[in-house]
C-alpha cells in the first residue's frame, strides 16, 4: 500500500467536509440521539477527537527527526501487518469490531456540544502535520500505539490509520442519521 502525504491531507480535509455535511442543521438533541446499543453522532465525533492525543507526539518526533537529519521521500509504504489493520478498518465495517478502550470512549452526550468544532480542529491539525512531515523519513519514524506499547506503526501508517478510522466512524454516524427512528427536527 503506497502512502502519499497529499492524499492523506485530502482525506483529512474530506473528513472535515463530511462531518460538516453530516451535522448540518441538526439540533443538539439529534446529535445526541442514540439507536439501541450504538453511539450517537456526537459520540462518534468525540471518540475520533481522541486523535488529538497523537499530535504532540508527531510534533516532537518531527522536530527530533529534522534535528538529526532523517530525510525521506514519497511514496511511503505500509507494511503487511499495518496494511491489513488499515484495510480492515475501512467502511463498510463487516468483520473487525473492537470495544474501544475506556480512555477512548466518548464522554456523556450532555458534554458533547464541542464535538464538531474539536473534530474540525483535529482535521486542521492533522492536515498541518502532513505538511510538517514533508521531506522526513516517515517509514523510519515509528510510534507505539497508545493502547498497547507492543503495537508500533510508522508515522505514515499512523496517518493512514487515522484517516480510515475517521471514515469508519463517520460512516457509523451517518448510519445513525439514516436510522428509521432518528428524530425529526
């Protein structure tokens, strides 16, 4: 799987457009409505907002890599395991479903008024990091998962995973809006 920063940046920009489109005209009650045993639209966005946690790690890693002269060129490649992980998360979700670790579960619906602005801010932050990463060896820069230190991916793979993870939960949020019991305005 070849990875290009411009493609990844476009995916983050598309996620922002999709989220605006998905939430346009919805009341806070509609954003917080949940089908049985599912997350609300606001909860899906809040879960994705946990991606803010990785931004300082990217910043530190990029600064150190520049200081040490670690340069690289596109296209970057996803390894076999990371490539399978990334592809498995692509919607429509059919196979892999995981329970989110407690630290990554959404806050209660009554605390989610800021979910969309925070999500849009995250997309700007991710797009900016794809520009900041230009010229670096993103296959050589590796980060461990915040969930388990044993699972590591390159920065290029993390960008790709974050993009697909967002598509997965925006797809999930759209299913909420299309639910037959979704409340009218």
